[in-house]
C-alpha cells in the first residue's frame, strides 16, 4: 500500500541537528521500503520543500541556493514516486467544508485530497494531529515506526 511522505519528513532528511533528526526520518523511510511500501510525494510537497530550503536562515529556512534547491528537488523525484498532478479542487473543497478546515491546515487538506484522488491511504508525518481529522487516512509517525 502506497504511503505519502509529508514535507516535514523530507525536510528532516536535510537537518541532522533538528529534534526530529534526519536519522529518525531516514529510519522510517527504510522501514517502509523494507516492507516494499511505495513511497510517494506530490507536486505540493515539492513546492513546500522549495519554500523552506530557499528561505533565508534568518527566516527559519535552510538558505539553499537555487542551484542546490534544484539538485535537492531532483533527488526527491528520483527517490520517491511523484504522483501526477490531477484535478483536486472538488475533493479539496469537500474536505475543507466537511472538516471545517481553516488557515494553514488548508495545505494539509490539499494533501489529503491528493491522497483520496490517488487512493493513497497512509501518510508518514511528524505532524500526526494535522491528519487525524480525516477518516480513512492511516497516520504513520516516524518517531514510532519500527
């Protein structure tokens, strides 16, 4: 069964000193690969990843150059299955209305919509509470995956 990898997990792979260390994120990915789980990402993950890695360090980013960011995005596309960008508007609108989503959680609702459209039932994320509202989504926490 395919697993969507949340952007926070992708970012931790580049941050060895973060409390959610890269080793924890890498271990979770290794466990899922060992189970032959297809690991997927969406175009939205790439956009969110780009925003953080190119944002200056002073603004809670990673301060990567554009060239380094292009290299890192290319690596993600090689290591993960990039789900096709299909129309998600109807599913997203349904989810935000039914689950009363507001503010920045609308980004997570878009990932949940992509999961529904692509029949992906699991997500690997450090922000487990962000996806708990959506029935049918199995939320996998890298801190507890073994």
